C-alpha cells in the first residue's frame, strides 16, 4: 500500500460515511466509494459474500436487494458485524445479519417487493478482508413482478444513476459470462455516466457455466469491449453449493483450481479470482481516494467554515443551567429590539437584496400607496359640478341669487374632506400589517425556544393593536380638525377674485416643468402585453415617463426611440392577468376613445410584481394621469346628467369649482405630510421603545422563565447533529492533514494490444526468465542489488512482438526482435 497514512484512507471515508448517514442531512460531499451494478442474478451478492467469506446477504428469486447496502469491510483480528441503525449490537452470527437486513428492508419498503433509496449501513470486521467500501445496489430489472409498481425499471435506474453519476464513485460492473457482453445493462449504464471508462471496472461471473467449447478469454484480455481498468473473472458458488452450505473458503479454493486448470484462463490465473479482485479494488479505491483528496479537503474546509458560526453558539452549552437561561433570555430580547429597529430604520449589514421589507415597505406605503389611494377617491368632474349647482340653488331657495354663495363652497369642501377618512384608515391598516410581518421576521431567531417566540410575538402584536386604536383616533381627529374650520385666509388659497379668472381646464394638477427642461418622473422596464403574435407578440421596452409624455426605447441607452405618447386625456385602469400569466398588468387608455398606440385603444403594461404596478401607478399620478373612476352608477337618468344651466349659474359653479380645487389641494398636502408623522410617532416609535424597555418585563410576568426557555426537541436534535457534524469534519480534516500524498502508486494504464498473448500458447514466441518486479516500492527501501542473492523463483514470460525494455534480471544473449510498425491503439470509451 505505501505508508500508514494511506492505509487509513478507506477507514476515514467509512467514518465520514457513518457520520453523515447518522446525521441524516446532506453534507454535500461526494465520498469516494465503489458501487456494484449489475442485472438480477448476475452474481453481485455472491461476489460480496466471497469478499467477506460468510453467507450474510438475503437470497431468493426475483429482486432481493431492494435498498442500497453500504458495506464497509474493515480488517480486524476479531470477526463481527455492526449496523448503523443499531450500533450498540454486535452480530457474530451472520445468519442474524441476513435476517436484520431483510427486516430493515421491509421497514422501509414493505413486503410487496418495492424499493427505497434509503441505504442500509453495514460494517464487517474480519481478519479475512481488506479495507473496502462497496455499495450493493438493486439488480437491474425490466418487468415488474408481484405488487411492484409498473415503473420499477425506471425507479431502479434512477436510484443507480444517483450513485454512479458522481465522479468520486468507482463502478463495479458485474456481468455474467453466459450472456452477450454487448447487451450488458451494467456496462451500458456505466458508459452513460463514464463515457471515457475512467471509473469502470469490469467483473465477469459464472465463467464455469459457459457452454462447452466457449470461453470469455477475449473479454478478460480486454479485447472485446476494452476498459481502461480492465476486466477480472470470478467463479461464485452455484445454487446447489449454496443450498448444500458449501463453505466459502472451499469455494475460493475451487475457484483457484478452475483458473489454473482451464486452458483458456491458465495464463491469466494470477490476475483472476476473488482474492485478486479484492486486492485490486482495495488498491484502486485507495488510489482513487488519494486522487480526490485535494477536492475532498477543500469541500470539508468549506463545510466546516459554514458550520463554525453556528457551532460557536453551542460550545460549552448546558441546557439546564439557570444562569445560561437568564443570559440567553436577556440577549435574545435585546437582539429582537436591535433587529426590529434595523429593519425599520434600515441598516448596512444583512441587507435583503431579494425583496423590500420593514421600513422600505412602510416608506412605499407613505409616499406611493397612500397618495395613490387619495387620488383614487378623486371626485368626478360632472358629479361635482352638479352637486355645486344643486348647493347654490338650494341655498338661494325660491329666490334667484345675484351673488355666489360662500356657504355652497363650504358645504362642498366638507363633503370632500370627509372622503379622506377611508384612505387614511386604510394607510394605518397597511402599516399595521407590515409591522406585524416585521415582528414575525425578527422572531425567527427565537425558533430554538418556541414558547419564547410565541409569547414575544403575542405581546408585541397585542401592543401594536392597542396603538392602532389610538393612531386611528388621532387620524380621525386630524380630519375633524380640518372640518371644524375652513381657513380661506391660507396663503396658498387662490381667493374669490383669482377663482373667477381660472379656466376649467386647470383641474388637472400636472407637474409643469421649467421652460426649456424636461422633468423625468420615472424610468424602467415594462412589457407591452397586448401586441398580437402576428405583430411580434409581447415585447419588453425601456420606458421613460415625464410630466408631458410617456416614451419607450429599445434599451436603457435611450438611443433608439420606439414611440412617444402624450399624456393628454390619458387614464389608467386595472387589467386582470391571464390564466397562465405570471405578470401583473395595468392599462392606459384615452378618455376620448382614440387609439393610444397604432391600432390599440388601450396598451397593457406588465410588471413582475404587484408592488411594481403600484409604484408605476403612483408615478403616473405625479404626471397627472389618474385612475379610471369606478362606474357604480352607469345608467343614471339622462336628464339628470345632462342638465342645463343659465350663464350666471354656470359662472358661479365654475368659481366655486376652482375654489374647492384650490382648498382641497391644501388639505391633501397637509394630510400627506401629517399622516406619516402621526403613524411614526404614535405607532412605530412607540413599538420600538416598547420592545427595548418593556417587553422583558411582560415576558417575566406572563409565565415562568423555565417554560419560556424550554428548548424545542428539534433544536436539541439539530444542535447535537451540528456538533457531531462539526467534530466529524474537524477529525476528518485532521486525519487528511496527516496523510502524505506522495505515496508511490502505479497509475491505471490504458488498454494495450494483447494479440501477442494468442501466440504465447502455441510456442512461437521465445520466452525469457525474469523475476517479478514490484509495482510499488516504499521510498525507504534500498535499491535491489544484482548478484547471486537468492530470490523468488524464475517465471517464464513471453516477449511481445513490440519494442519492450528488458527488465533487470534477464540473462544476456537473449535475441530481440526488430521493432515492427506500431500497432493501432484499441478504441475504448
């Protein structure tokens, strides 16, 4: 093998396999291992039993292996077996091992021949084994039997692919010799995941059952379907031998005798048979682990770094220590206050880049959603003029008025101010919901203590609900204050004289830019959703909204303008999204029934989320494009809607209309300013202060500390698993660090042209006497000295018909053939 460190590699991987399997969570490490793949009754289980030297695997007809069996063979002076699911019990009777495998299989799959991908971990200690880790997988089948599901073939295939698709997995492809190698399911699946054949080892079983006059020599000499790692032949016990309880040691002796006596395999006897296969697998698995060590080490380090922060909290952890409980309670409540304040006020650390949360969402409510709700209740021009005219007539009574009555102005204004209550209260409700969501997000860190989390959420939510009532009372008080006194001396109020001079077209409050410059309100990507497929279908453009127009470009460079749409007579409306659509849509249309874009009366603009739609709507409001008013009274009396006014009454209506417009602009400005301040003062700031200063006292008064700090069972289990994982990773890194990767090993050679072997049995090829040369030399071993020193017996070796270097020990004078042309290299996958 080399040095002692390399000999510890396979036990190390076994230890990692056990640690991660017992934890039950993915470590994201592809541990090096050997997967045994083959069809049903191909002899996979017999090969594994020959390795162990014991009968311990379930036997029977049809599919027997129904769960992956991770078999860890460990060299030991004593012989026994252990299961991972019952580690405290040592099995010395291997018949009990078989029964336990069958029982554990049925626990997960039942008795209906179903399969399960959950592995069974079995560790066998024996003086007759070499260190190996193998995975016995269910045999490949084609037709369901019994109560098996109809897709059993695909279930088994998917399970096998889960294991052999990993680059760290060597594939032991088992194929019986009495079937056509070209039809081998095992080699076919191996080729799918390992097209270069770098990880595949071929095993040919049932060589003794081939028809008389046939042999598998071409296969074993790696000629028929060459593999880089070659093929090895084994002879297992027959069913008669198994039924007759033939000893495995006797079977291995019979296997050795078969290869030495068979004329087709005699020259290959030294590299055939179960012992040689076991040694080869041990060496190749060790070499494979050595090759994957750098990647394995880096993965272990990254896993450990990701765990260190959480494990730091669990070090020196004593669940029942009252001092620890008190300290943990104080720290968690304090951290809850800090997290809540950071989410509301904003913070540079732990920034959520996926969605808005906390203070950012509340800011959007204040400055986008609330103004939008105010404009949604914007009065209808026709209804307002009718109400003003009725107010003027009702104030004059039976008389014909000569002057414009100011009482009509006051009545109309108060009616409009009362309408502000609904959007204001809705704004409070939206902020309440965001605060409660923020509290829930902050208490996720208390998940280790479910009672503490539940009580903290309940107490803080109850307090926020209490503040909700007081905040709404204050908001309604603000509205009542506005109703109590109509201040016509306000500096921004236009007054009676100016109102008479105002034009009726100034009712739209558009932002007017300074002369010579364009005020850009918003830029962003939108999709025009209702372009027909014949004209290209839905397309995404870069939109630019100004105070005067809506333009869209090919991209954000704004060089190639596609269209510019003036904002005159435009309104926006909600559009229901399609059945299969994930976009959120709103529409823009012209109130005068004109086409908005090409032949479209309405363009539908689509966003990825409802929040983006609301944000764009708020931007259109700033540009003076208002939402369509709901037509709750579509078919009113025509005479009522199309009443006529005399010129004097029309002038009076126009004057009051302008006065109402001016005064409501003042009220809206004041409300938009006072609402966020009121909510911040009475609700948000008070909630922050409550969490910082009073939450702890409420927790102590609600229940006792022990029940509050009672750790959840899931958390205790998670802590134990985390610590086990951490220590397993730490120990693995320590062992890997002690291993010197400079061990001298022979790399797997590519397949060679072995046609010269055919001539060796006919006597045409001269032979030379040479000593076997070790392929692995420990660095500390002194070089061999030629001379009469006695050594191993000489072995006749045929000389191939190709240039070859004569190894040390060849007698002088042996003629060499002239070098022929280089033979073509065989094709392998």
